[in-house]
């Protein structure tokens, strides 16, 4: 079964670092990106389908298809249905690149950064992550629709 889910990361919510999203935080402001769980902190799994994201009046809308014939994605579909997951974004499209960048950030940048409230100018979205602890306050991801069949039996 394919499960379509959607969530919105709102503009204007200040996160723990003082950053907040605006309509101009991402360049380009719409597109696709790979999807992972918790920014690959629990493993290197990349979801079968990329997420599509686009701007909305109140934030960035993220749409994703979960293939529940895959065990990792079936678990995430259950967590979404239970209202336990939200979206987070990252700059890097692979687990290795994300972990390397985080190591540098937490070693060199974060200890010297003063807290200031500022608009996030993020550039390109490298990935979207399902998370239980997003940086930006938001409503949980919700199920939009389910389609019977396998990933091979659904139009791509």
C-alpha cells in the first residue's frame, strides 16, 4: 500500500538557535529531496520516494509517499497515523555528508555562535527527515490518502 502524507513547517517559528523560516529561506523554494528518519541518526535508510516541497501561505508544505510494503516505511506510516512525527530539513543529501557537516558544526561553529533571532537563509534543501523532535514547532504530519497496491502497481 502507498500512503500519502503531508505536513507544514511554518514560517516565523523561532527555533532553539534563534533561526526562523521565511518564504525566502530555501533556494529554490520548491522541489524534491531524499527522505530519511531523524537525519540518519538511527541508520542510513533512504526512503523509496523523495519528498516534494513547495511554499504555502503559512510555511513550507512537504508531501511524501510511503511504501508500506517496505518494513521501515510501514513503521513510519504507523507513527504518522498516530500523530507522532513532524518534518525537519537538512542541508545534505546523504547520511555521510550530513554526519560530516554536523561534526564540524558542533565542534567549530556552535560553541562560538551567539544566540540571535534571525531569518534562516538555508539555500538548497538536501533532505527531509521524519522526526519526533523538530527544531520548529509545528502540527504533526497527517495521512492524506492511501492507495492499495505495491510500489510497482502505483503510477510513479
